C-alpha cells in the first residue's frame, strides 16, 4: 500500500490582512488573529471564555458565537480583511461555522 504524503501550503499574514489561525479540540474551538510580519497576536477568541462557560449550546452553535465574538474584536481594531488559515482541518463542520460567524460581522476573507 502506497503512503500519501500531505503537504500544507504556508499561509502568511501581514498588517493589512492578518491571519486567522484555528485550533479545534474534541470539546472546544480556538481562533486567534496573527500579524506574521511582527509575530504578534492581535486578538483571540475561544469557547472556554467566561461568557461561554454556562452555555447550553452545542459545539456547532458555539463555533458560530466564537466567530462572531472574534469578528467584533477584529472590527474594533479597524481591520476589514483577513486570511483564513484552517491548518490541518477540513473546511467542514465547526471550522466552517466559525468562518461563517466571522463573515456575519462583515469581515472578508
């Protein structure tokens, strides 16, 4: 049986279009906005924040809320365009719902 090697394209954010990096665990989802040229995280959002702790929502609804929260925080920084870095995850399920939550705030990928 032949092994398939998977190669990922390098995604790089700059001050004009920072990168949204996503991490998904079995229980939670995390997203942060990074300016790769300076190596700094501008803002972040996750499902373990205090406002989501007592939430009775399922994981997909929580992903949308995390995306909306991140989008609102990015808008306060006066950034309108982003680069979406899904990493090793497929653009499906909770990753897709997170991206849609960010788009609902008016930001563009």
